C-alpha cells in the first residue's frame, strides 16, 4: 500500500486551532492520508519553551483525538540534545519501514512562510528537499517567493489571528482562551494551570 504522509513540526506551546487548520488545509490540498504532529524537543535556535515536553506532547495527543487524521510522534521529544528536521525525517522514515514493511510512502513537509524563508539556513536543506515535497501554508499578504534550489508548493490559508504566545498571555491574564484551542486542550491547560505565573481565579471558559 502507498501512503501520502504530511509532517508538521512545531513548539505547539500550546497547539491551537490555526495549527490544526494549517494541517487540515495541507491534507486536503495534497490528498494526504494523515499528518504527523511533531512537537519539538529542544529547538536549537530558540529560547526555552514555556510548557514542558510532556505537556506539549499531551496537548498534541488530545488534539489528535478530536481529528482522527492527525497522528502524534514523540521522536523529537525523546531525542537528547538539539533537534534538527533532517534527523526527524530520517527517524520517521526508518520507523515507517520497520512498522509497515512492504508499504511505500511519499512524504510532505508542511512549513509556515517564515520557516520556509529561513529554510536554506537549516541543517542539510539539500538532503531534506530530496526526501520530501515541501508545502508552505501562507496567510494573506505573506511572501510567496520560492527558493530556486528548494522548490515548494504554496497553499493559501485564512489569516487567523491566533498565536501560542498570545494564548499563553491570555491565560496568564485570566482571559478566556475558548475558541482558540480545542476543548480538550483548553481543559488540559486549565486543569494544570499550565501557563499561569501564579495560581489565580480566571474565566478560561467551561471545561466540561
């Protein structure tokens, strides 16, 4: 059997509805069988994350339960040291071959416009581009210029005004995050008081 598999990596701190919509749009556009969510372990080029790896992985798994075409892998979370996309791809492909011998797969890397802009500076971009087709989900007004050496397919998505940092800030301030994340993720954040600097009474929306 032949599979078409998408890969969407990110901090997912927390995973929100715009992440899911980007994955859904890419899946429908490229007729993918499913999309892997790959929560980051220790991104080499970023500040420490607010949510623990275990919490971010748990939230991705909750989001995937509400969207059965999403799958979650902990490949980056369990890897020690810095995580690089080229290593993630290698492990996912090897895992697929071990679990589904005889089957084949075509891989699609889903990126945002900002990530694609910086793609030539990534570790081994040539090797990555040989292993996957690159799908770039771009919001209105974002740059649609392709790198000559690393062609991609641009996919337009709605300009959702949602960000993980904004959700963390809203939670810390006691504002509702309803409608920004899935109900199960909202419940998890609230129950664990995940992004509050100190315990507080807040209107984060219902948790039932």
